[in-house]
């Protein structure tokens, strides 16, 4: 047995003129056993028909006699043909003998002769004269050894596409290249079957869902993380209560009381929060309910950039006048009649004056319940004349010019308004502890003991309650990232924001930033060639399009263009095909025909972002609950049996263990485990907490993991929606301010009477 290898001069696989080398095209089955291809090499194993003859080398493939040789072989089918000894054949044999080659001993076992005068004959002569009586020779072992090595290499490199065919391969006259496989980017296209260097830029196809789970895992916020966060949150709260210029500002609001739902009266509220100005009147019914009337007007652009503060605030005062004429005509007409009898608004009787709460959503330095100086403008306003002035005084001045029966009673932060709105509308007798916003931004205001608020305060306030509402400004909690999680995507968002390095808590919790975090992640995944996100090869199963494309101007590629509402849609869509989410991806992100796998990826990552935000929100809520010590206060009055005591009674009766679980569920559903007086009431507002499915559940899950709260403490926390803090809340703060004013008047009168009494007692002594 022998073999012969020839490399094509062009570097490609050799081509054979007239006919290819294959059993079907002329190689006799008994004469040739197999042909192997190896890259640009051809390995031909040939066996003579007779085992008694010595093995002969194959003819070179590029020999000009190959067509004649293959033609002769093609006619040999074991026995020689009938015309083998014809006159023409005898002449050919004589020519062969004349060339000096030994003739074959028999037709059936003959080797094919070379043509006369062929210059390769001399090279072939010695091989015909050498016999191989020993079947196990070096010549026999060489091809076998080579094949064994080939098979070993093939076995070791199992990931490499087969380079060695076990069947004859047809060749065309053109150069050969392996069949392309679009799913196998690792196919070696080198001209050499054994490349000396591995490809340096070989992409590895990665499972899209596996990659989404890896990214989602980066947003996991464990119970241990929650505990560390709560501990640091409380520490920074106390720091803000003691001094200024801290991460959490802990701003005193000078509001020293909250409503309880029994208050009555008609109050006004105005809200300057951006490009619109809203005027409201709120009728409190005294039974935790109210009626609201409101109007809204756009602020002209020229007034947002006015030369003087008077230009803007006179416009606001005129809108208040128009509102009173439109919605409280009877009251306004009576005011006109009274106005003709007095010279100043101070001459009106108290019951004729509207108390107004002013929600002013710009940075101010508050120095009293109705006093605050403007620090700077935002949201497109730029009136230099107003900076440093008291905004309540500016508005009151313009109201007085119009001689309206309105007094600016309170300067309101919308978070404080949320607390007040919840306090008025909450069920039961429990005082609301906290008002929190989880929407476009996030912040919280809570009731703190005056004894803990030790930093200097400039304004006057009523200290008889022993409490004050504090605006935490918790959006800036842990700006130094001591305990807050920080992924590479959080870092990209912060770097590209308008205020890098600050509001770090808000950038992980509020709706303004969650959509942007998702957008950054998706863009980073698209840039990775190994991740098939939003690509054609994942769009084969699309139900309404065939291919996935993204335009360069799509919202996905625009900073801040992805709204966080997509997280709520992703969390809510539980359909098999995620059709709602896929439609939202096309609408909000600009992704044409996203596949099911694309939608599953977005859902996985969006869920992780939303859940982390909820657990971080729980850190803020839990920190305030623990800081205020409300869990340590329990009512002494006996109430309904707790869940634990009911379960214990069931067990004592030796009822099956399954009954205890049933009783536990029934007790929880009925609220039997907590007395009404032990409830800790919290008001929340914002799109996240209101519309993101499961946001409160994730918060409660984190609350149960906190030391000092646990499952028992979490059951005592009641979370309810408090809407329209800037409207209803502002009116209620005006109500509280009026109460405080009356209390101060009574205190003043009492002090005056005491002073007069003391003076009378001292007068006889002087006489």
C-alpha cells in the first residue's frame, strides 16, 4: 500500500482535467479504496488488484498521461476486457516494453504503463524493480501513521469544522473554498489546514438570555446590602439634623403640626412648578374628604426671562384674581363691597381672607413657614432681579396691589405637601409619619422631634407640639457611594448627567433616571458583536415583521429619550409572546420588529433595575421608621389577638399543622395582627410607586429583612397613595399656618394679659 500527495501550484485544491478522481468516475473498487481531502492537499490511497504484486506509486496528478491512465483504469473492472489482446493493444504493449519498463505479469494484476519517451520513466524504474515481501514495511506504515495523526488531530480539535472528508470530494476547475456556515463564525478559512496562529478577532456567539441574566445579576441588592444601607442612612440623617452642608440637608420646614382629617374650611393653593401656573381652591369637609377646583395657565416665555421679579409675580397675582372671579364669584363680589369700606387688606375680618399655600418648586432658603429666599432659578427661568428675595413677599406685594382678600400663609415643598395630603385623608386615628415621592424625582419629608433638630434655625415657629416636619432631601444620600450600589451603567449615567457626583441616591431610584439606565445597558449590548440583541438572526420568529432594524435617529440612541414607563410595561406584560412589550419597544425605542428573545432580554434587565430601585426606596422608608422610634411605641389598650397568638391557640387544640397556615393567612387578611393605634402611616406619590407592578411588594420584602423591623414591624407599616401634594397639601399647610398664627395670637394676648396683670399688682406697691 502506498500514497502520493501533491500540492496545487496555485495554493488551491488541485483540479483534474477531463475527469475528477472518484470511484464513480473511473477508479475501480478493487484497485482504490479511499480518497481523502485535507485543505489544499489531496491524499490518494491506491491498492493494486492483486495482493501478490509489489505496491506501485500513483501517477502524479499533474501528469499529462492522467486522462489515458484514468481511461484505462475506468475500463478495468476486475477481469480484462475481451479485446485486451487486440492488435492495437499489442502495439501499445510493445511500446511499453521498448520504453524499458517491465510488462505486467497478467492483465488483472498489471500496473498501468507510462507512455514512451516520458521523462518520468527513469524515476519510476527503481520502484518497479523493488519488491516488498514483508507487508509491514516503512512504506506501508507511512500512510497509516499519517492517517492516524490526522484522526488524532481531528479528534482533539472537535470544535473545528471537519477538514477531512471520508468520501471522495468533487472538484471543479476553479479554486475551492469550504461551504459557508452563517452560524459558525469559527470556520477556518486559512489556506493551510493547520494554521500556526489562532484568529485574534474571532467573535464568540453568546446566548442573549444568558447575557441578560448576567447583566441583571449586577443589579441584585441583597438583604445584607439593605442592612448596610439602612445603617448608613440613619447616620447621615442624624448628621443633617446636627449641622448644615451635609449629604442629606434635613431642612426645617417650620411646619409643626399635621392635620388629622377633621379640619374644615376653604383654602387656596398655587403651584409654580415649571412652565405652567396652577391655581386651586380646596374645600375641606372635615371627614377626611375634600372638593377641589382648579385652573391652569401657561406662563409666557417673555415672563420667564423678565427683567424684574414684579413682571412675573404681578402676572401670578392677576391669575389668582381671575380664578376668584370665575370660581368664587359670590365670595369675590362680597369682597368688592367690603373693599369699598376699608383702605387696606389688613382691615378685612379674618374669616373673609383666603389663606394661600404657595408651592414654589425652585431652590430656596426657607427661614420661616411663609418666608424663603430664592437661591437660583431652574427649568428655563432666568430673572436675576428675584435672586436673594423672599418669594412669598414678592407674591404678597402684588396681591395687595390688587387688593385681593388673600394672604400667603405658607411656602410649600411638594414633598411636605404629600405628607400633609396623606395626613388629612388617611383612615384611622394614626398620625402620618412620612410623605415620600417616587416619581420623576424622589424625596421625603417626615415628622421629627424638635429635641433631635439641634442645628441653628433662623425663623420663628410654634414649639408647643415638640415636633417639626423636616424635608430630608434624601436624593443626595450617600453621594460618596459608601454603601450605594454602583454598576458601570450607573457610572456612565452619572458622568453624562448635568450634575455628576451628586443626587446619587435619586439617580438609582427615580423615574427620570431608570429609563436612561435601561437605555445605556441596551446600547452597550448592541455595541458588542458577540451579543445578538436587536439583530436579524434573532428575528426569525417575529409575528408581525421579518427583520429587526434600528434607525440611527431612534430614541434608543438619544440621551434621556427613553421614558421609565417602559419598565412598568415590561413588568406587567406576562403574555407568552410579550406582545405589549414588543410593541412598546418599537414605539418608545424605535426598534423595528423586535423578536421575542429581544423582548425577554429587555424584560429581564428592566425587572432587575426596577426591583433594585424599590429595595433602595425601602432603605429610605425603613431608615426613617427606625430613626423616629415609632416601632417602639405600642398602644396599651388590648386589641384583637395577634396572628402568633391565634396560631398558638390552634396548635394547643392539636389541630393539624395545615390549619395554622390557614389561620395565619386569614389573620393577615383581616389585619388582626396589628392594633389600629400601632399603625405607622406613610403617604407616597409618584408614577413608580403607583404604576410599577409590585413596587410596594419589593419594598416590603426589603423592610422585612431589616434588623429592628422584621416581619412583625413590616406589618405595622401602612403605605397609601397621597395625590396632589402641591395642591391639596399646600392648602393644608396654609391651614396649619393659620392655626399656628392663631396660636401665636392667643399666646401674645395671653402674654399681654399676664403683663398687664403684673403691672396692676406692682402699681399699688409703687404708690
